[in-house]
C-alpha cells in the first residue's frame, strides 16, 4: 500500500493546529483522548505473570506482561518457569517486535535480564529512570557504572567506556557468555532526569536524548529489538517509545497519530503512557522536534566507538514507580477463559486496527538493516 507523504513543514503546521485544538478549553481534547484510551487492553490475559512461581519476579504485582506478546526466555534445567521475565514485545512502526519494554531489573532478575538481552540480540538499552528516588529503589544497578566487569549468571557484563551529557549518560558495554569466544557491543543510554510517574522539567532535554537514540538506531544494523525500561516499564517507557516511533514516522514524511500509536502500544503492554501529563508531553516534544527545537549535544556525538563497526568480534583474552492506580484497575480486568481460541488475539489485533499496518515495510525504517 502506498502511503501519502508530506514535507516536514506541512507536518509541523498540521500538527501545531492539532495540538492547539487539543489544548483548547483547559486541555479538553487531550483529556478526552486519554480517557477514551483507558480501557484499551484491559481484557487481555496475563496468566504467566500471575503464577505463584513467577510472582517474585515482578517488581510491582499488578504490572504484568500480556501472555500473547511476553518475551519468553529459553528454559533452563527443564524448569518451565525459567522462561518468564516481566517484559513485552511492543511495536514501533515496523513490526510487532521493534522494542522490548520491561521493568527495571530486580536484584533477583538481573541474570534473566541479561539473558534476555543476549537471546534477543539486543544492541541498544534505554533506561529512563533514576536508580532511586529518596529511599525508594526504582531499579537495581545491573551494570558497572565505572570500568570493570561483573557476572550475572552466565553473562559477563563489562563497562569499557562512559560519556556524560547534560542530563544523561551513554555507556559502551561488552557482553559475552561464559566460555564463549565472541562478544557483543551494547550501548546503554541512561536518562536519570525523568521523575517517577511524572515528566521531565525540560522537554527539550528529552527531545535531544530521544533524537540521539533515534539516529543511533538508524546508523546500525537492525539485529534485534531495542530494550526500553523505567521502573515498571509502562509510563516513561511507553512515553519514550511513542515519541521515538512518531519521530521516525515524521522523518519519513508520514503524518503522526499519537492516539493511535498509544492505543497500539496498550494492546501489547498495560498502561503504556501512564498518565495525562505524559500523553501531553509526547505532543509537546514532537512539536518541539518538528520545529527544530532540538539537537544532539556535541560532547556526546558518536558516543559509541563501535557504531559503524561490526557488532560482534572475537574476544581477546586481554581484555516503586509507574504503578499508581494499578491495584484497582487489575481487579476489574476481565480474564479470557483458558479455553479461548488461539485466534482471539488475531481478532483483537486485527491488522485494520493497527497504525503500523498502513506503513511501508520496516526496511524503510532502517535503510542499512539486515537480519543475522
């Protein structure tokens, strides 16, 4: 299907008018849009996360991945429950699995997190939360902040370089399995300036951060999904994915539809873009970006020295956030019967209802992409 494209100036003009309309009468349009998204996805089952054997693996007991799109780990030692991690495949304009949105790792799930990164061939991790807020741990520290190596299960995680921007950090990490001769290069983007269940004070800062990630994604082969996480993996994570997704569409000359994107994301993980402030923030950031109100900070350009190199090379021997309102909502969620036909998900996710189905193939998203 051929999609009509527009100039950036035309997209900016039309979107500016759209935002003005939504903001009129004390944000009446934004409030109506967001309220109408409230029930999206609430009937989708999340049985795996509710199992007794998996409950301790959830940072928040009522933020669970839907069964139909949860990330499944390889089974270890014939234990069927070792395939569970609180993580979901979500779309980003090209496919059902452009991103993995997940909770901030717990101390007990760090090995599972890095096993997921390895098994899914992830090369970019985006962390949009601080590790702590006052005395509350929002995410356990799962990588070395300074140069050095740690083991998480069978995965060796080595920090080799770290660069600092005004509001975020970019860390280059070597990843390899124990007794494995090859290593992978992971780029870790850490944006701690985004408050829990809130929005950043400076939307231009978030625009610059997101644009940096977007350009990196375009510059490397698309080997696997990018991982995005905050604390629960729904509010800030969903906001970031929505913004990056719509930036990509606009860069291709396609008019953005933020409401449709959020609806699609909520069919893959509960409460993506968690509150009204975050929903409005996506509009504000996209409008700023379209207006040229962001640029990559020069001191962090080219932060990963491996951006244009092979992503694998032989190893040398020298070498409680985003959860408000969840308890009440969970008790009202209807669970599909266990004998529900397999095609139920296909009916719910009918192609005609999904924004990405009207878009060109994902190869246009990443011109240099290839599968390995």
